[in-house]
C-alpha cells in the first residue's frame, strides 16, 4: 500500500471561473494573500540530476537545495522519480527518491515514468526539461527553457527534431503552467508552440559564486591571460569561430591560452580537435568534455575573459556565472543576451570573428575596458537569485495544485 502521506492531497474546489490558472486575473492570485496553500504532494522528474548534471540538472539541483531551506516548502512533500540514484545526496528528508528502472529516454518517460507517477498520484508534477509523461492524471507544470528545436531545426537530426517538436507542443498544451527563463523565450514559445502567453511565467535563473572564485567587484584578483568557455558545445555557440578568433589573438599575444570545457553535442558534428591541430594551436588550447565543480571554480578564478558567442539561448547561465566570478564576458549580440546582461557585457555581431578577437584582446590587456564593463556587474547580478527563483517556482506548483480540479482552458 502507498504510505498515507503519499495519497493525493486535498485540492481547492472549482469556483466557476473559466480563466486559466496561468492568468494573473484568476481569483486564486487574490486568494493566496488571504490563506496559506494546502499541503501538496509534488512529483518531480529528476533524471537530469543523475550522472554528471549539466544545464537542466544544475537548474533542478539548485531548486531542490533552495526548497530544502525554504520555510514555505516544508509543508509539502516531494517525490523524485529517476532511473538511477543521483551521485549527490538529496538535500532534505522531505525529498523521497523513487527509482524507475530504464534508460531515461522518451519511451521511459512516456511508459515507465507515467506508470510510476500515476501509482503515487501526486497532486502536481514538475517536469524541468521540456517534456513530461502525457498520460498522467496529476496537474502538470512544465519548464521550457528554449525552443531551439523549433526555431533552428537545422541543428538537430530529423528524428530528434520531429520528436522534440511533437512532444513539446503536446506537453505545453497539457501543462497548467509553462515556466521559462526570459521574455525572449516567452515570445518564442508563444510563436513556435502556440501556447497562450497568459499560461507562461518567466522565472529567471539564479546565480551564485562558485566556491573559491573571486567576486565580480573584486578588482584585486590576479588573472591569467586565459580565455574561458564553459557549457555544452552546440552549433549555435560557434566554437569554431572562437577558436579562429583565438588564433588571431595569439599572433600578437603568444602567451594567451584558451580553455574549452563542455561535451561536444554538435550536429552536424564539428571536429574541434582537428581545427585546433590545423591551426597549430594544440599547445595553447585545451578541450575538456567535463570537469567537476572544483576544477571549473579554479578556471573561473584564473580566467581573464569569458567568451560565449551563442546566437540562440533561452537565458545563458555560464556567462552569468563568469560575470559573478569577476570575469568580463564577450557575447554575441542577440535579444536574449541584451535582456539578461544589459550593460555588463561586450557584444559582438554574430559570426564576426575579428570583432570577437578585438573584444577579447581589450578585456585581457586593457584594464580600463575591463573595469568599465565590470562596473555594471553588481546591478545586473542583483536581478538573479536562486532563493527568488525557488520561491516563484514553488508558487507556480502550488497554484497548479490548487487549480487541478478545474478544467484546463484551451489556447484557442
């Protein structure tokens, strides 16, 4: 038998209103200030925190860590579903792990995970990574960080592209609330997936200093002539352009080094090692697929500039972490980069290798350029807080749970 605390928690009854729970005009938003939320059983797809967590895994790990300390979260119970045990211990006894054997792929999600979730029957289910089981009875809150698979299909194998688009549209329509990271991504989700804007909530990521790294306002830190990139390697992030720009820098500054840390997930495949060898840079460029947080923190402490030449992102956490560590950042000039970083970045046109090389040279060797850019860092970083992101995400889960007995309004 399922333990008593795992049975479905009470829900708020229907109030006869037809507006969606994602609509700020919904009466629930007024009611929240007058009565505390009912304790809720929250299910979570936790597969992304298994193995070696990267983007979404780090996002979910940060939320779990904050919820473990958040008083408002202590009234709730959390059940995490994963195909294997995470390497890191769960941060609180209120998080229960349910192992669901399988490979963690789409079939696992739609079959094994769906069965496990329906057995536990949480009031609300949080899917932090673009898709969720379609055949679950729980109210769904879905995180959709970007829609690159719909905006740029050329970056994906055709089977993956079709699967992602088909599943994302259906999951977004099923969700009570869709979470995303920026206003840019909200507009993309509306345009590409047909989701009503009223059902989308923008909750930016937080940022914290990596252990052992310098603070953004600490001008006393000594930096190496080192250019750093951290993040999964996709075609949209233009790593070949960064390497070619670096080759132009070392003609005048042979002491400069380039560190690239991230798994190569490009399609069509980009052979970065061959490019490094062709440009005779193998003694100056390091390519690493993964490093533990302690090593990445040391790179953040030493690097003199951070390069992130991406033409498409939902947010862009790695350069924000670099900025929090006191590293000036060079970014491709895109709407989302301007939204997130404001005046605290040096922008270059997408694909302009010479402009990227000039910007990185200035930030490595011109102290006034570096200081002027970092002077804007504190105001920008103040906008991004993991405690605030955790509170807002928990509120979305509570709202979806309270509205779970009401029929979901359509977007059309």
